[in-house]
């Protein structure tokens, strides 16, 4: 089903049925936005307990590979 077909189907309905469709769309938009907000809040809550739980270099997010390589070499390089 494409948008043009849906639009034609809606236009063929009586005005009270069209109003029901408008209300349904508004309800679904609110429900979707509410679920999306709750999801983003939950994902932040899941990780917020970890904020500040360790100390690390300030540029770790950019240079993590360098730090990891150095640490692994120190730990496992026995040459």
C-alpha cells in the first residue's frame, strides 16, 4: 500500500470516519514519542551508574586503541 492509495481511501470515507483516523494518528504519534522518550531515558539510566566510577585519560575516547596497545604490550610482551 502506498501513500496515494491511503490518501484516496481516507478521502472516500465520510467526515466522521476521517476524524477518527486523525485521532488515531495523533494517538499513535503521542504513544510512539512517549515510548521513544522512555527508551532513551532507560538507556541513560542503565549507564548513568557507571559515570565517574573509574579514572581514565581525558582523551581515552579518541585514543583508546593506543592506550590498549600500550597496556597489552606491557602485560604480554615478554621479549
